[in-house]
């Protein structure tokens, strides 16, 4: 349910509506807007008593929201959300590219790649300190040591850090180092983890699960927003289908559909979608043309020696070429590539 109030409603009137909602045992989420103030009511499994709200000062109307996701939908917030990470804005007119190694292997590796992708135009640095692997015998990441190397890379390059958090118990530790908390595909429906990152005020990059529907992705995001963290970005990274020629099937139609249903930014991860560096650039170009707000790309200077996902990692020269293509395609669809402040 949404309570719509006049934009010039005094704060005292807004507070009274919020209190009335809370008194009924629900939660209130206030979003000031250019033409009105919207208050989303969540936590209700039964109908809210509308007459108790409509009579209050400043209330224009009370709207029933039939979609299961309320806070991520455009009913509550018609305009696009823009997430600020340092000087980078994600979800606005500018395109943003996150780049770096799949996993932090050692200090020299992450510093070298960070400096290279920064030089070639990347806006944020990705790198895994914890790595969810299919095999328990595969490299699992350097954990806090890896976080320290990422923090050093940020200090030397100015690139803010995007790194994955895998468990509720490590959210606090990862949040001490990271600028963006990534929820990987395997954890998209780890609801306890979603609630925990929702209690932080760190931006969150939420990846679509391997077999998740769009509705399930949006409901996963709802868990985070429902805890009060509205800084959420979605990511299409391919889904599992009957096709086995590529690692996953990249759902290009998910991008415009999410844009239609939700105000949250959506990025594309063509590296995990394809698992093949020769396919990364073509899928990346398609994603930008389809309306993605940015890309997350794996880059490695020695992919043949990579401890994780070497076959899908671009060499620096390939990444440099892709950045030029992103700029051209972005211009064709009315978007420009963000220019970082030096």
C-alpha cells in the first residue's frame, strides 16, 4: 500500500501518518519526491484500514499495490534511482564500468590490474576476497588479507571497491573495507544475508540467481530495501537453461523488463554470462544497447595463470578496446560514459 501526500505537507503531518502506520503494526518507508511524498506500507499480510489514513492532514490518496514487491517497484518511486559511490553515479544518464580480477590472488596482481583498468577508463574495481566455488577443493579466496590488498589498490588508484560478501557473519568485516557489497548469484535468496546487508547503508550489487525469475530477483532486492537500505543495484549475469554451449544464457530481455518494473539500476555481467572471453565484448555491447546502466567485467593480465575464471577474463588490451566500443554504443542510445574526477 502507498500513502500519497502533498509535497508541501509539513513534517509534523508526515510524522503523524508514519506513526499511525506503525501503531497498526506495519512499517513505513518515506520517500520525498518532486511532486509528492510517498509512504510505502510494508509488513501487512492483510488490508490496512484505509479510513484511518485518509482522514489525516496532507494525505491525497491511499493506493493499493498489487505487486508482491512494493519498495523496488515504480508504483512507489516512478523516477530512476541513482546510487552514489564516491564520485560515480549509477543509474543516471552516465554509463559505469566495474572491472578487475575475478579473485584477489596476491598483492602484486591486484595492484597491477587495478592500475591498468584505471588507466583504461574503469570507474570501480571488482575483486573477490571470498570466492564461492562449486568444488570445495578450489581456491576459496584470501579473505581479510584480500580485502587489505583491495583497500591498498583503492588508496593507490582512487577506484572504489566492489567485493562479494558470502555470509551474515562477515558483513561487518567486509563493510569495513568495501564501498559496494556484492551479493553473488548463489546467495541471491540467502534471505538472512540480504537482511543483514539491508541493515548497513552500504550500496549493494545484487546478482540474479542462476535459475531465478525476474520476480524472484526483485523480491530479493525487496528484502534489502525493507530493512531500510535503498542503495541497491541489480545485475543480470546469465541464467541456467538447456543450452550448454556457453556457461550461462544471457537474458538480454531482462534489462528492459527490469527497467519497466523497477526504479533500481541494472548492470550486466557478460563475463559470468558467457564464460568465454571471445563472447564478452559482443554481449557487453548488446547489454548497453538494451539499456543497462553499466557493466561488470573481469580483467586479468595473465588469464592463463588465473586461479579463478581465467577463460572469461579479458586481457588489458581487450578491455581497452571494449571501453571505446561502450562509449560509441552509449552515444548511439543517448548515454555517455562517466568521466572520473582525477
